[in-house]
C-alpha cells in the first residue's frame, strides 16, 4: 500500500514539472534553477557537443483557446565542449511578425552583439543608437585594419567636462565647458575642441615639438566675429602693419560682383574697373575694353586727359586720342619704342611746344594725317596740311633713275618739237600740268626723277649745241684763212 502511494506521488510530481502551468521557485542561501543538458538516455547519458542548446527560458502566453505562443526566450548554446571544459553563449530572442527572432547575444568571450549574432567588439550594434542620459566612455577610430581592434584603446576620441582654468583659457561668465579630444593615432597630432563659454569655439593641436604638450588655443571665427561693409574687401589691420594680425578691417578695394572700384565705393556702371586717384603701373597693361585716364571712357579705346608718359614700349592696336594741357611740354611722352597699328590723332594746343614728342623710335603702320588737309587724294601714308622742315630727306624711288637718257638708243626730242609742245600745252613734255598738280599733289620722288630727266636732256642739247658752235667756229676760221 505504501509502495503504491509512493509511486503515485512520483508520477504526480513528474507530471507537475512537465506541465506548462507549473510555477518554479528556488529559495534558500544558494537558490538556483539548473538546466542540465546531456545526450543519450538517463541511465547511460552522453556528453553535450558544440551546437547543443544547454537550456532555454521561455515566456509563453495564451493567445486563444488551445493556442499558446512564445513571446520571448533566453537560451544558451554550447560553442566548445571537452572533458572539464565548456564554452557557451547567451542568445536573447523576442517574438516579431515572423515569430521568435534572435535579437542579441553575449558570446563566451564577453562580446555583446545587438542586431548581430557575430559581434566583433565588446559592444557591437547594428542599427541606430540613442542615449538619453550621460555617456561615459570612448569612441574608437576604425580605419578598416583587421588588427586594429578596440582592445588597443589608442585611436580614440574622449568627451569630458573641464573648467576654463584647467585648460588655460581666459575667464568667462560660464566657467565650465565640454572638451572633445581626438587622438586618431597612426603618427598624427591629437587635437582638442572646447565649447561652453559665450565666446564661441576654441581649438588647439598637440605640440609637434613636445608629445605631451599642447599648442596655444585658437578661436574658430564665426560670422559674429567678422564685420565689414557690403562690397568692401577686407584687409588685416593692426598697430604695426608689418606684424601678423588676426584683425580685419575695410580696404580701398570695392567689389559688388559686377564692378570693381579702387578708392571708391561707387564704380562707374559702364566699366569693370574704376580707379579714383593717381595710378602707377610698372609693368605691361592690357585692356580689352575702353580705358579712360582722367575721365570716363566713351567710344575710344584709350582717352587721356593730361600728360601721359611711357618709359617702356607702348603698343596701341586701336585709335589713340591725346588731349593736351597748356602746362605740359608734351602730352604724350614716349621714352621707348612706340608701335601704333591704327590712326594716331593728336589735338594741338597753342601754348604747347610739341603735341607729340617721341624720344625714341616711332613707327606708324597705317595712314598718318598731320593738320587738317582739305582733301586726302591718292593712296598715301602721310598727309600734311602745312610745311615740313627736315635737315635731310631720303626718297626711295620705285623704278629706274633717268640715266637711261644717256643710253645710245634714247631718242632725244628736238628743241623745235619741245618748243611746239610748250607753245601748245604750256608745260614741259613728261611733266604734269598745274591743274593736275593742284588736284593730286606733287610726288617729290617722281618730280625729282622727271627733273633729272629734263636736266640730262638739257645737258645733251647743250653738248650738241656746243659741238655745232665749235664746228661753225672752225669753219669760220677756215673761211677767213682762205680769203687771205
């Protein structure tokens, strides 16, 4: 009877452990809930192997009559098993839309993974993180080298709270602030960033000459620290302009994005550059548009109101208009070579000795007009309305010089025909008439050639006349001798 009762009690106890309705409780000085994994039967058990689940805690709930679902679980899986040695992890799972899903793990080496079952760091999170409270720790710089793991604790950034006195910064209404120390490692210099006062952000770098020292703090300038007028270009200011300065102020340069002014904040609307005041240029100057000196430019490429002096070469590809001043000896003074590829117009002044003064070589590749001639007939390079004074003039003729008159084949016009031509035409043969001269002008070179031709012809007539005279004298002397 007692044996039968004891057997029924053991069966009832076993059924109680196996039922989902049983609530387990452990108490005492060393309370434990132990899950014991072995393979084989209870009489002949076999050791656990890697991959075996050592135990699982589940939280179930009744979702409908006859339907029980697991909401969460914690299980341990063996990683390595040998006599006297066991490695295992802890896997945390929750129920989602697809059922029970593994969410986090603690490995046998103490690595924690959230969102990943294969953590590589002490805390390895896949996904976004948020901390509403204080964060104590370090941020590791990982540059993808497999041997540079967080266990080195070298390539990191530190967040700390410091007082300005500790950092050597000046006093401020707000004494404390936050400092970010960045130590990328790999032979780079560490750098710190401090914020907390009402004077903006400060930064400093590790002193390159001393590994454990810091260079001086530098303030990071913001728009509140930089002031200036719109359009005015800044310049560095200070008591001694020869020393480096971090203070900015207005300069003489103005740029509104379209026009630039020097010495003025109201540049001419039709010009890219306006200079208010004297300008000196020691090098070459190229102007692709109109250039006005002393006045606003109009349609001309270069306009100069006052004296102009070029100590080097000057090349003008367009018209050059010079407006003289009564107190200037020469409105345009050129100390070197000057090449003008177009017209050169000079406006004279009665009180000026010379409107155009050239101290060096001058070259005009086009037509040059001096004065205001009534007309400019023909295709000539120089037109002068007035007299020209020169110590010596060389004319290079086109064609042959009239030495052909002395050739045997030259037909000398008899004087009787010359006389008849003069009587009829009122000018020498081969010489342009006065009306043609008045209309077309006189070619000095051609006239010299014609005059030389007439002089040589005249000499031939004189020589022939002298021969006839000598023949007559000889004949006359012979006649006188015969009479005697």
